[in-house]
């Protein structure tokens, strides 16, 4: 019987399938596959590959970590649904972790996480030692209008360009996304953590149907 907790974490919130397997404090397998579509078909084979590489059985897992976005609507739903299903079938906790949390994992001091969004926009969240502010979806040209203090650490897409304009410092994430999700999930109190749910910060891209619904005649 394994003594260390085994955490399987994965994310499909962007154009990738990313997964990491954590044993205690050690990453024993990790993989990222870039893809614009096909995450639904690729996710479980990728997870099987990760488990085989780490010589871990599904029954060895003690916790699931999953990326909840923000990002691609379909991708987020794929991962969150998979995590919920695995948690139920394996009788283990599933912990949802936002991309903001993963980007800023283990960064010292206050920081700002940037996640790319369509139409020249970005999802932004200010993370502090006292807690995080509500995330926002903003146009990139309006980012200087944010009421943020100087001296913050910026991380994520476009941080190198934005940080100097706002008297901040750009940095890279400490670890890859899936590994950060695994490490955060490992340290989260599962007894109080809510069930993973998608983090949506914008309306769905799909337009409502123009035609009226059919009338039901009794």
C-alpha cells in the first residue's frame, strides 16, 4: 500500500490537454499536448498514459485536481465533468483550481494573473496575502485603467509587456499548469472545498436560435 497521497491533475481550459501525477511532493509523470480541438477524445487516453508512466493504478489515486478556467467553455466542461465522474467512481475528493491560482502558485508577495481571452481581451485577477479580488474580463488597451498598486508581480499572457507600464515586474509561473493544479489540490482542505464548477467570466459564444420554439398543442 502506498504511503504518499497520489494526486492526478488535469486541465483542458485552453488549446491543450495537460496532466500531472503527484506522489507526495514529487511529480512522477507529466505531459502537455497542444491541440485546438479533440480534448474530449484525448483526455482519458492521456490520463491512462500518465498513470502507466508513473506505474499508478486508478485505485491508487487519493485525490483529483482539475482546472476550472477561465478559458474555453467546451474545454472547461470536459475537464470538470471528467473530474466529477472520476471522484464519484473512485470515491475520492475532486478539487477545482482556477488558472489564476495555478499561475500564481508559490509566487511571493501580491501578484496579478493574466489569462488570454478572445477579441484582444484578458481575464485578470489580483491576488493578495489577504485574499483575491474578483476576477475581471477587460480589453487589453484598458488594462492601465485598473486600480492596482505599483510594485506587483505580473504573471501570464502578456505580462512582459504590461508589467513595465504599471510599475510592476513580470515573471514566469513557478511550475507548469497541471503541476500547479496538483500541488494546490494536494494542500486544499477537501472537507470544505466545493465540488469543481466551471469558472465562466463571459457569455457563451454561441448565439441563441433566431426561430421561436415550436408551440406545444395540448
